[in-house]
């Protein structure tokens, strides 16, 4: 069984189409054996995003909850084909983990492969971004090999998203192609639930089957070891993972 130590894309009731509090999410994370969880509610372009104060006030949340280390992050929206996010540098500075994703509700340009590919390539150059979120849906076609090559070049983690491959059109089929390429190109990945309910935190049955079918190397799945993520966060943002409120 593939046991994650870190789930790095989850939502709380701060996004109104999610249904659990951060306390409930952390308890569920502890119960499922996680050592680390990132909460990543939606950036402001999403119709049900929290107010920006949600991110500004992150300092009051402890570093550890129910024995699980917390990264207080965001799922920021890529809003064009130039790699622009819906949060500026100052707002992103309040966040400790940044997943960058395309969502149909947050873009108005024609979703053509050449433009989506360019958007992903540009977002790879964004220094605040840690993860390229769910790039496998039919809604955002792109040149996977070109995008993955940029992810590798700029050190962005490619996400295999359990929720996406379960619910989004084409995502499972496309994920087989994307993660076969990640294996071939040796691109590091993270497997996240994108849980919108506490019962789903840390549970990845479909992703596990897909990775098993591909004989995907565990050494490329960065969040099988929470220490690897904590090292990244420490190096990039100076987070110390010691006392309850240490930053
Ligand atoms: Zn998303
Ligand atoms: Zn999400």
C-alpha cells in the first residue's frame, strides 16, 4: 500500500464547496497516518474563495494540530496564458505552500492547447509556486511533454490529484499519459487528495492503482516522505517545524 506522509492540497470550509474545518481536517490527517498537511483554500478569483484576510491571518494557526504539521497555503488560480496568478507577491508571502491551478470558472481566454501550454510554462517560472495542480483535465489541454520539461527545469512538483482523476472528464486517461511521461522524464511528483471533506484526507486509492499500473518509482513521489517536503519548505521559506507557532 502507498502510504502518504503528507497531503499537500486540501480545502476547508473557508471554501464554501468544502465541508470540514481545519481542526477536523487535521484530526482526519492524524487518523490516516499523515505527518504533514497543507491547507490550500482557493485564491480570490474562485467564486467561493475566502476573503484575502483568510491568508493574512494564517499566523494565528499553530504549526502543529492534532500532532500533524501544518503548511498554511493556497490553491492560487492561473488566470491567463501568461502565467499570472490571482494573488500578488505580497499576498502570496502570507502563504507557506502554493499550488497553482487552472479552473474553468477563473479564465476567460480560449482554452487552446498552445495557450494553456504557454500558461503552464510561464507559471513554472513563478518563484512562489510549489506545485502545478491537476494538469490532467480535458478542460485544459496542453502539450504534456513541454509542460513537464519546464516543471523539471524550474523544480515545480507535478500533482497527481485523486479528486480530479475521480471526478473530472478525461483526467484519469490523461493522468496515465502525464505520469508515464513523468516516469520516463524523471520528473518529481506529489500525490494529493484535494480533499473537500475530512473523510477524504490522505486517501488515494485511484492514484495508487494508477501509479502501480505504471510501476512508478517511489523515489519520484516526494510526499511519501514528509521530511522531503519539510526540507523544501525550510529552505524556501525558512519554516522551522519545531514549536507550536514557529515560522
Ligand atoms: Zn483545483
Ligand atoms: Zn483544490
